[in-house]
C-alpha cells in the first residue's frame, strides 16, 4: 500500500464531506463508500472466511451476515454523526464535549475514516504491501 493511495482516499473523502449538501450521516457514508470503490478500493474477500486480525466489531458483523459494504456504511455513519454533533456543538459553545480530544478538521475525519476501513479489511488500490500508514 502506498502512502499515495492513503492520501488519495483521504483527499477524496475530504472533498465529499466538504462538497456534499446536508444529507445525513448514513447517506454521506454511502457516498464515501461509493467514491472509494470508484477509485479502486477493494472490499474484504470473505469467501475464505473472516480474517481474525480485523476489528472485532467488523468480524462480528461479517459473521452475522452483514456485507462489508453495509458494515462500512454503518460504521462510517457513526463516526460522521459523532464528528458532526461535536463540531456543531463546539461552534455554539467551544467548551462543549470537553473530553473530545480528536481534531475536528475534515481532513482529520477523513484520515480516521480511512483507518477504520483498513481495520475492517478494505484494501487500497494495489493491495497491502507493508508500508506504514501515515498518522
């Protein structure tokens, strides 16, 4: 996996979030998933069973019949909803959600979403080849 593939995915997600009308977290997550598939990201192949090194919630979801695409939309929508809630609250009152320590920039959100997909078994174009993911 090249850092360029991670950067491209992060940039794509950032554009989607910045340019999408207010459509709700699950629809925005579905658009993000579609965009990543369009640029060559690959869903986990579950035909040989579930990889036990994946995120435990993803493993449970896959084993109970959720497809990788459905799980990605669900999981990303939770992240997007939390980010949107904290961002909106902080605009009204900068002291709200004092324990939220994550960067609230769209770029940071995009990076977290890419990391989540990697944890769930998604592969960037060209596959995974032992290159460190930028933090």
